[in-house]
């Protein structure tokens, strides 16, 4: 049995810890916050409950496999239910589109909303995306990837590489394949699932809408936070030690690899394996002091988010679980977030999550999670989200935008909570409050993130800033890769079973 320390109790770290504990390792999880879960947080007040991070679950099979691999049935622990329609969209011209959760029904919905053959164009686009998923799903996303050479090896030939075409952008793909500007805007929206700019995101990420439409959109009753709670419970059952309020300030190394970690209070924990579930740049630049370590190449951080938690009286006619209200000029949003002069988006796209889930609000009320994409917190050269009055003014602005687009809830508002990118940075350690760590802007950023095997023997990276990327399914995939690289625990040489080690 070997000692494993997991630095960071986000979903990637928890998933890696569970797999390694199930494989016989003695595992300790160190989380600096008061509770684990990372960005998958929650907020409760006056009978209202809100997810404060991810609000959509795709590919639930990834988590079912995780729990099965650690000896549990996920569906016995949480109630995962489908969301239909997957999302309701409103465009600046007043057009509304409800995207069904069943892939086969989506083209008909687009044709009914847009006309002009938009449905058949989308069908063709998703058929191509299905082929791309076959090339990058299992072969790339669920295997270790260490540089361009590995990517080329996974591609079965020049034809596959041309199909992936990392030099092409999602925006360019939309222009080539979709005639209606609203359909193009819909495609662009999926770039924000990775906190990226569609004008720079590789076209291969068209697999994102395919995955959502092929495998469905899902909700966890009581909130997605329950997924993190179930994973923490699984770790307890497996005998892992989970410590909160424990901040790691250094990963200690020697000539032959990692030696353990040092905490802010001076405590040292020895370990033969360290799994870092933290931003890769922070790991390489701040936690490691080793001549073998080079800072990873500079990447553009992902977008951050400005969040309103709205406690509302009454119910909304034609209520939708997920809703997106588009602006007239979508590019202005990406300019404000990723341009040289970063600023709060004046006329943003607004995302609203309003689950019809009685566990989340009192009777006759609604809990709304409202998200606006925003530039990261960067007082030195960008937006300082702690500027007095800025958060309140911008919250008022977002409510005004909702009203202008047909969702005026100002007279129903019981109270609101504001979460800025500065708050996310403080609460989770995400640099600048970047939701997905680094963006996928550009071929290298999208497909060649830092490898899961670190630069020092015994060090591994899991989570959104490492391969294969951010989002609930991908961080669980990164954990699966790490567990595979570490392998099962070795038994003592004398053959005696150690305490906590399972029988054959």
C-alpha cells in the first residue's frame, strides 16, 4: 500500500482519490476551503437552495462508471433526471427556439424556428460532429496525451488529422455549414461551455453540441452539489482521509521524485504519489521548486462568470429549466472578455437556470441561477471586481437586460446574492475566477493541455487545467487517466495484508 496525497478537493481530485482508494492506496485529500467540491458549490438561505457552479450535467455515464469502479451504484445515491427541452433560446429579433433533448428532434425544432433549411444543415453538422467524436472521444479524451506526438499517434492517419483540422475554428465552421445567423449564434454558444471564444476555438469542439444532443442534458434532484456530496461519502466508505481547511503551500521533491507536501501551518505529509487538482500554472510556478520543472506555456485564461442568485416569489409562465437570452451583437461579448481592453460586457448573453425542483425552493417560489460571462478578476491590467459599487451596478444592469428581453422579475425579487469573479477566485482558488482554468482558444490550448503525468516522478495532474479539460465529465476523465497511470497499490513484500487492504 502506498501513500497518496491529493492536493485540492474539486471534482477531479475527489474522483482521482476515490479511484486510487478503491485500488488499495492509502489516500489523503487536502482541501483549503471549508468543504470539498471546488466550483461545484451550493448556497442555502430561507428555504432556497442554489448550485453556485455547474448547473448542467452531460455524460452522466462517466460518473456512473466512476462510482461503479469504486464499488457503488450512483443511481442509488442521487436522482439523475432528464431535462427536456435541453434549453430554450431567445434571439434579439424575438425568435424563440426550444432545443429538444433527443437528437433526432433537434433539426425539426430548428427548421420550425428558423426555416430556410436550417434543420437539415444542423443535421449534417451533427453528423460530421459524430464522426469527430469517434476520433477524439475515447481515443483522445480518455487516454494520456503528452504533446503533439501523442496526438498524431492517436490519429489513425492523415485523413483523421484532416478531419480533426485543429487549425479551423468553430466560427469558420458555422459560416461554412450554417446559412442562418441565428443557427451560427447557437453554435457559437457552445464555445462558452469551455470558457472560450468561438472565433479561436478549434472546430473539432463541435462535438460539444453533439454530446449534449446525443447523450442528453441532465439534472440532479436537490442540486448538482449532491454529486460532490455523494463522492465525498464514497471516499469515507473507502477509508480515505479528507481534510478541509488544509492549504498546501509546497510539493516537496527529491532526486527520485516527490516526497510529499508541506501545509501552510508547517505540517509535512510524506507521500510517494501527489495528485495536484489545482491550476497547472499554480502547481508548476508556485508549489514546485525543482530544477526539472518548467513553467507551462502561457495560455489565455477562460472566461469568468458574474452570477446572481435570485429568490423569487411566484412562478414563471412557460418556465424552462435552462434558458439563454442572446444579445444583438454577440461578438462584442467576446471582445470584452478576451480583447486587449477587458471590461464587463455591456449587453451580455444571459443564462438562466430555473429548475422545477421542489427541493430547491419553498412552494410557490423559484430559485434562479443567473450567469453572465465576464472577464476574469485582474486588478493590475483588467477588471477589478472588488471596486466599490461595481458588483451592485452590474447586477442591476443584468436585471435590466433580463427585463428588456422579456423576463422582468424585479417586482418578484425577495432577495439576491451576487457572486463576482473575485469571489470565485477567493472561494475556489481559480486564478481570476476563470471557470475552466485555461480557455481552449487555439489548437494547442484545446488539444494539448498540460499532461496528467507531471514533470517529476510521482506527480500527477487532474482537473480542468490539465488534459482533457474543464467541465464535470472531463475532470472525471482526467481522474480516470491519473488512476490508470498510478496503477493499483502494491502489496507488502512479506505478503501480509495491510490494514484496510481488501482480500483477494
